[in-house]
């Protein structure tokens, strides 16, 4: 009788391989030869480079990283090269990691523990590029049937003109709230006027940054918007100027602004930023989201250059990090922090700080302990490396002038040599049309940061808030905010810790600061950073349960059930603390409910003695 035929696996799987005793001699010889070479190399090479240096240039590290992903921690040699299993397919994988397309590489911790690192820089055990629970949530800002069309609500001879304040993103908040204010007042909104005179000194108008026609048409059913102020008898109607207090509620608008609007017909509100309460009903919050996430589109020229930069980053790497470094001299002076630069640093930052007469002197050390200071570029790099991002990850840095220049950036570039900016990714001809306009330059950075696979916000300014909220709305894309208060003591003792211990503590400290859903208690926090009313939750398939603004600190786990999150690890701001710089600008009579008409025609001369403290945080 002939030998029975070996049964094959279905679906084209490999045949079972013979036992070890039946392996061909050639395969065994090849295996032992490879292991012997590796063993000799391990005994003769120096210790691995400390990951904190980010250099990793030793020949031993380069050699080990190119070995296949076959590790077993039971033995010293096994940590780097797992013994072949009893089947030939496993042997093939050990000898050729590319066989299954994994592209994996072996990395080694300071203690010798081996772990798998994907070639795009992600530790397999910890997905650093995607939010684990993102698929359970999505942005939802459509209005309900109770929200009346503008053709019904808009009243004749009611026109609202607003003049925004600050840099690009601070102005963006003003534009958003202007639309909501016009809806509350049943008024026609004139396309907002952008701040052209304050700290940023950008002469751009609305249509040079945003697509004005799209803005008007997209919001047509929400609010009637016109491009130019209304005319009467062939002449522009003279507006009545006034200013509302910070965080003005809908009732505040009806009590303070509406009487003037009914009498004067055209109201011009100046210094318009954060002039609307965070606490609005769901319909008005959703209107905010429609403006912010859908109606405000950059002009074609800005959008095209931003997309070119994204494409060039993608050509270099499948995934990339965008970092809003925010380590400019003005930012550091405003923060009152100290970074170890001695008397020279104290003298230079103190000179800048004197611009703001109302800025009180702060205790620099206390500020660091309280987490009110931006991380240094080196600390940002150490945080990312400790979280698991490898040195071959590409980083796009959105920033202005860095305090200390290249000397300050050197440690970050050593940790992440693939360091890019809009200036390094473009030619002089491409960037020339934008160079003289700070808001347009900021818009380019905004586009790249928004589309990055991981965004790191090293501050609590307006750009960080708006991008954090936008990335939540569009799928909870990975957004990392340093837990500065807890990181400060960790950085202080890092020299006395092993890299493994530092990395483990870093991952613990940053839990809750990685852009996961429900990190912030629904209904709390600055709305633009946490647009909870505009994010809905799924429970299965495409069934929508509710907006997370009405949920109770719940997180959906892998099984579809819910669990309480407990105390939110993300900082919770009160309304008064939300933008970090609220001051009551209006005279005492505003508090008594009286309207103001005390401003000169030229808004640029208002309050020159205090050049707007909050502007330095606007981007």
C-alpha cells in the first residue's frame, strides 16, 4: 500500500512542516550559522546608545535593529533572536521578517528587553497614531427642526458689524461668535472685519484668508450675511459703536444690544473676541460648529500650499507628527517662566515683559510646578521618545522665532533628525506671496497640523484649542497635550532614572492627554477645545444614541459596553479660566447695563496703554 497523501490546509495555507528531526540539513546549518554570527557580534560590540540622546549611532544599534523580529525574553540571546519553532514557516519568518510584509524591526530598551517597532515609528503594543475608541464617535452639527430658517427669523433694518481681535485663531473665535450673535438678534451679519492694527499687524481682510462666497452660501439658512455694510441714499449707514462684556449670554445680547439695534439699525461691535458665553443651548452650539468646521474654509491659494506641504510630508513618511512648539520670546516673556538661561535670559525676557503694564511678576519656579510653562523643545522630544515615537519619525514644526535659536532646537533635532517646517519644505517662490502676512502663514501651519497623524500642542493658546476641538470633531485624531504639571517633577528627576522607568512613568502621566474620547467631562472646558454638543456616540452599526454632551462620563470599551471614566485627567477650566486671559474691558457703567458709545472712529487707538495681553496667546 502506498503512503497516504498528506492533507493540505484549506484556502491555500502552507502544508504542515516536518518535525525538527526531519528538517533538511541545509536549513539547520543556515539557522545555526546566523545565530552564531549574532552571538559573536553581541559579545564584541559596545553597549547600546541611551535612547535619551536620540543619536543611536553605534554600529551595534544599527546592526541589532536590522535583525528579524524573533525575540524571547527568557534568555539574554533570546531577547534578540528567538529560537526557531518546529515548523519551517516559523523558521522562514525568523530568517526573513519581510516575508509577511510586516516590515518590523527589533529595538532594545536600556534593560535589554526587546520589543517590536514598526518601520513608520509606532510601537506595536501601543497604537500612537490612532485613538482607540474614535470609531464610536463622530461629528454631528446639523440643526434640528426647531431651528428656524434665516428667511423666517431675519428682521429688516437690523445689521451687525463686528471687528475681530488678535491673530488668526483668536479672530476665528470672533467670527464664529459673530454668526451666533447675529442669529440671537435676528440680524443680518456683515462679513466680519479682521484686526489689522494690533500685535500681529496683518493687513489681510476676510476674503484674503477665507473663502467668503462659501462662508455666505453655506450659512445662508442659518444667518443672512452680506459682504458690505448697508447703504441708505447711496451712502453707507453710520454704525452705532458699542462693546459687550466678555462671555455675554444670549439674554445679555437681548438686553444690551437689541435696544440699540432697534433704534440705530446698524451696530458695530469692536474688539470682538470671546464676547459670547461658552454656555449656550445645543442648537446654538451646533451653529458654532457649522461655522467653525464647515463654513470657514481657507482661500484656494492658502489651501493649495498647505496640501502641498502635507503631500511632501507623506512622501517622506507614511505617518508624521505636527508640533505647535510655541517657544517664541514673547510667549516665554508672557508666561513669566525661567528655563535656566541665567542672567541673560532673565534680562531679555524681562525687557519684553515690560510691554504689558498690567502683567504682574510671577514666580518662575512656581509657574513650572503648576504646569503653566511651555515645555522646552528638548522636553517635548523626550516626551515623544518616551511615549514610543522613534527617532526616524518625521516631525513638522509650526512655530515662529524660537527663543535661543538653533542652540535651543539642537536637542529636539538630535532626538528627531527628520525635522521640517514650511520654510524647509517650500521654495522661496512658493512661500513669497505669504511671507509678509502672519495670518496667512499661520493658516498654512494650521492646515498641516490639522491633517497630521499626531498633533502636539505645547500650550493652551487659541490654535491649540481650536485644533484640539477640530480633531475631536473629525474622528478624534491623535492629539497630545503635555500634562505639564505632572511632567515637571518627572523631568527634574530623569537623570536619576533608567530610560525604562522614565518611559513607563511618561506613559502613565500622559494617560488622558492623548486625545481619546471623553477625556474632558462633557459640558466642561473651553468649548472650542471640547465641542461636546457637536459630537455624537454610536452604540452599534450606524445607530446614533445621543450627543456626548448629555452623556455621563462614559467610555465605550471594546465590547460595546460602557464604563465610567471617573475624574477627568484633562484639565477642566471654568468659564472664567477658559481662555486664560479674560479681563473685563468695559468701564464700570457696563456692569450696570448701560450701552457704550465712547470709542473713537479709529479702533487702533483704543487702549494703547495695554497692547492686549491675550493676543500673545492667540496662536
